[in-house]
């Protein structure tokens, strides 16, 4: 999953390592930082004495540059390397950062998200010399880790904890465009909840699409769940309200309400969502889209959030997505978290989204 993006991030690490390589000084070329070399009896005015005098010049800091030049000298770089430090300057990062930006955009990462990642990486790597942990690659990995987590983890909350602590029944409404796996995601979430001891009822608020009742009824039968539905053309808000009433009367923990697929520009359908909000007052509204839609999914998530505020997102077909652009970008552009990834066709193929685990997998070189 997201292998293409993983390869591009690895390429950035290699670019920086190449651009910051400093030859280790030959033995005897550079004195130890804490020692003043002896003259060994050499004539102070001769070449040996001059070299010893130059080597014995006092230092103010490890990073002292020539007074006439702010850039680190080759001498400073060699000294930094010999004393276990590295110096990374703007010129070292200019080309690698440009390559990283192009790689992120090619992976469908939204422009503002890519810029945020680049700014964070630059901020964490530039400036004074930095103590080596083991390699320059580790410094790059640390900067990428913080930059990616900064954008991926926006708005994250513990979904199961919220279900556990909320008054029952908890009502969750699903929205998104047609054909992205919304109804299947409802069935998967019903199974995910059942595995954790929560009962659920399905409510078909998609009363416009021919065949919608049959599709969700098939899932309900397979999972042995109760389905609340009305005739085609009925009021979606009334269907989901009936689902809430059923759940309250039968001690069901969660109501999962489907809605018609829509575009943010569909005024009538967006008005339906507003009515559902008024009549049902759902605890959560989740946006569903395909991870493989990349930038389109990111744009739609933002548009849906602007038109009818969402609480989180589910990305389907994540197992088929090599770019990872939607997973990287959705939370940052909406301020609302990705909560689940759909990773296959089975009812068990729904994975709780964990930003830290995703970042670690993207940076894992194995």
C-alpha cells in the first residue's frame, strides 16, 4: 500500500545523503577538537610551525565560519565530520527539496500539503550543525517523520473511544459521491463494530437510486443485521429517524445511515443532508471516497466539508493505491481525520487509520 510514495520518500533521503557527503579528513590532517598540537621542535617560522600555529587558532563555536563568508568552509565541513557533526545548508537541500516537491505532487499530494511538508523538513534540517545520531539518513528520516505526521494526524481522535463514551444509540451518517463504496463501507463498519461488541442497525436513506434497497438489504442479510428502509422516493431523513427510533426501542448501540450519492453542487441532495442534520442530529457524518481517486478525492473531501460539515473520512481501495496522495492530504485540507481505510473486498477488510503507523511504514526501508 502506497509503495510508490514510499519509494519517492526514500529517493529524497538518498538525494540529501549525496548532497551532504563530506570526505573524512586523512589521518593527521585534522587535530582532535580538544588538543593543541605540539610543534615537535619544528622551526616556528618554518612550514611545520606555521601549520601548527594555524591549527592552534582558538575556536568560538563548532560552527564558526570565516568572518567574510557566512557559508561553511570545506575546513568546517571536514571538522564537523571528524567530530561527529554534520552541517546541512540551503544549497544542500535545494535540489533534493525540489525533487521531493515534484514527487509529492506526482503522488497526488495536494499543493498546500506538499508545501507544508517541505517547509517543515527545511526548518528541521537547516541552520546550525547538528549532532549525528548515526547517519545523515537518520536526520532526514526524523525530519520526514515529523513533517508527514504533522499533516496526516490533523484532527485525529479515538473512534472506538468516542463510540464507547457516547449516549446510545450513536447515529452515524455516510455521504459521498456515487460508486465509491459507501454502502459497502457501512456494512464493513457494522462488522468492525460487532467484533468489538457493539450492535448496529442499517438505515437506507438512499431513497433515490434504483436498486439501493436491494444492495443494502443483501449486506444486511449476510451480516444478519436489521435494515430500516422506505419505498423509493421516500424522505431520507424520515428513514434514518426511524432507524434511530428502532435502535432506541431495541437497545441497539449504533445506527448506520446511508444517503444518496451526490456532488457538493447538487443543491437538492445537499438540502437533504441539511434536513437529516435537523431531524436526526447525527453524532457523526463520515465522508467516503476512493483512495485511488487521489487529488479528486482530496478536492471532494474539502468541498463536502465546506458544504455540509463532516467529522471524518473513510478511504476505500487503499490496498490498490500506490500514490498515497489522498491519505496524506485529506485530513490537512479539511481539518477532519481519516478514520478508516478500506483494504479489500471482505467485510473484515476495514482498517482503523493510525497516522503514526502509516508514517513508519512509509519511511521503513525494508
